C-alpha cells in the first residue's frame, strides 16, 4: 500500500485518560477520515487460505487539550477493511462499526470490539494486502488489539 498521509499513535501512558474497560494499553493507532484520509496496509502470503479474519478494538477519540474543539464526536467509529491481491485489485471489503464506541466525555475512551472476514479466493497468485481505512464523518478514531488470521473458516474470530 502506498503511504497516504500520516497515521499516528496515541501514547496513553501517564495521560489524563480513562477507559471504558481494561482493553487499552499504553499505545493505540490513530487515524483521520476527513481532513486527511489515513490508510494502513499489511501485505503477507495467505498460504493458500480462503479468508482473512480480523478482530480489533475501536473507539472515537478527541482530546480537548490537542484539538481545541468543544464538541464531542457524535458518530460511532467505522473502518472499511479491504483485501487486495498482488496486482492491486480489490477482492473483497467490509465496513465495521463500533457500536457504543462514541465518546461520552472528553479524554474518555469507550472501546468497541469489531470483527469480520474477507473472502480472498479470487485473488491473483502471490501476496495479499489487508488494508484498513477510517471512514465516515467522525474525524478521528483509534484502534488497538488488532488480531489477523488467514483461514479456510470465515467464522473463525481471532482472539476469541
């Protein structure tokens, strides 16, 4: 995947942040969807398997100290996950929405667990790229605890 803008990490260690549960660690990956359309990708050999299955925690995120914005995000965070073959052709995609992942107060992280499966049986021979893109009107979202597995079972949820 060609680099698009700059995806950032959030260092939560020692910050005045609170978590909706204990899922968050000291770091999370942050992505913009509006002013800059951040994207990330991971390319690997699918080893003849038919599906890319994934699970991750996602949340809306806005720190008042950084943004100067006075309104909390009103949308649940959403990511579109896409599988591309070695020619760059899109094979499959799915959008996951983190229900209850909205912020209810500044510096609060409310994680939502999402998972999905991408069918890669139509991929050209060679490596496959797993790409994710924060989408929607919510400007900034974070993810953590990403698990990815290739499998012949589309219902296999990694980390479950």
